[in-house]
C-alpha cells in the first residue's frame, strides 16, 4: 500500500483527524496524489460519514470514496496514552487536519504550542464552521449553515419561492478544495522558511468567495442580487429547456457570438438586430422573448436532434443528466472521470477519479476506504510501539 514513486506528494505525511466532510476531503485530495494519509478515528465513535447515505452489505459507500488512499487507525485523543501517541505521530508528520470545535485540542493539551513543540515544521489545518475566533467561533457549524449564511441560499431558487439549499455538501466540498490548496500554500512557505504554521479555515468563507463580487456590488452600488431561478442577469437566453421526448437541455450564451448563433439556429435572426440584443445584460432584460424563441424550437425536437444541431452551429448546449447519464457519458468515459477501484470488501467499485490530470506525475486511487481501525497495529508498530505498548493503550481504552 505505497504510493507510486511518480506521485508528486510521495513522502508527504498527513494525519486526518477530521470528520464530515471538508477536512476529510482535503486529506483525500492530498492522498490522491501520493501523500501518506493516516485517518485517526475514535475507537467507538468513527467518522459519521461511514454511515451517511446508502450502504451495501452494511458497508457505507460514501466512506469508500472519502476514505480512499488512507490507512485507518483508532485512537482516543482524550486519554493520556492517546495524547502521547498523537504527539509521537505528529513528530514525524507534515500535516494534521482537524475539525474539532475551537478549544477542543487545547482541552486535551494538543493545541498548536504542544504540536509545534514536537515538530516545528508541522502544518496544522483547522477546519471549522466559523473560524477559530469571533462571536460565532464556538457554535456548532455545518455546511448547511454556511450555505445559508454566505448568501448562496438567498440567490438560489425561483423569485417567488423560498431560498433554496443545495441537496449535497456544497460548502463542505468548496472548503475541502480550499483546505487542500491552503495546506499546499503553507507547505510552500515552509520550503522557504523551514517553519510550519496554522491554517484557519472557516466553512463560511470559501463559499462566499465562490459567489463572486456580491459584496463589491453592494459596497459600491447598494445592489443585492435577487433570486432569478435558472435565468441570469448577465445574459440570455440562458436556462434549461424541455425537449420533445421529455428530457432537458441547458443553454448558455455568455458570449455575444454564441447568442447570435443560437438565434440563427432557432430561426429568429431578426432578434439580433434589436438594439437590446447587443449586450448580455440587455438580452437578460428581454429573457421572455428569447426563452420563447429558444424554448419553442427545442420543444419541437428530441434531445438527440437538439444536441446535434447546436453542435453543428457551434452553440453552447449540454444535456441535463442524472447520475445514470453521467455513468454512460462518452466525454466522462474518455477522461476516465468515473473509474473502477477494486475493493476487498465489496469488489469492483466505480467512483470519481482523481480531480485533475498531471502529465508527468499523475495521481491515482490506490485503494478505497478501509474498515474502521484496520491499520492501527501497523501504523503504531511502524512508529516504534511494542506489543506491550499496544496492550497498555488498549487497557486504557485509548485504542
């Protein structure tokens, strides 16, 4: 279970102490490109992601993806032996990722002073709902709260409908990506200074960054973006349109040239000559006219015919796909976006591949998520603990 020598993060050691979902995702991304990741879970209360969503034969499938490329061990950090063992692990580790509420590690005497004392080169990534300080710091925080608090929910949904939350871990996913980037940034700084540091990642911040210039618009213009459903205030036609065979396609006209091609394609070239057609914002103010033209044309044709016509016209279109379509999509197949991983518990598994392709030092999924605590003895034996040490830790309840 070693990373390919060509993987760019081979030799990087990561301890994943986090749960649900941003912190573990960041560790997964590092492991995908060769980092040696050890997932540390409580002996009797494992990461709840093991039980999230559907399972097969009693094995949680979400964990198979989130836990891939990680060795797993059980350790109770609140026990004296657990604390001492973590400090021994930290001494030879490059990165620790945790998402306890602020003050929890400190309560166990495992805060930054103690961790950096045993390893001044350590990078400690702390992922919380609201950050390490401020009036909300000690509140329990989840991605749903970040999606609401950031402004995402307020601009999502139809104008006359309630604010809409995403049906998946959007804020956690964005924070997971950002945490991996933050860790690599801190490691790059360490290469120059020789010193590690703390990464303070709050779920409420990366999703706000992803929402774009809304604070700037409000600061300078007092503008508050409204809910517009699938329409955009910046261009039209834009949205989803139903085809004759009951499926849906999405159309985008962010470029003026594409908007003009769409009008030619749907047989309404005269609209191009309208004064309001010249800019995306003006087109958006006439979305009813444009949606009627495009929607009527699409409604008279099958999705296959619509896709072929748009491709021939070099206009931007995509099918609205569910996961069944995704698994069969030829572009995803060409990219190996959904790849197969052999798993000793469940057999061949199909899941998303590593996030991007590197031409010289590619990443890889070496194994799917392993059972709770499966590698405890192996990891601690490598650390130098004897069988008697393991017995003592078990007697204390630390393992």
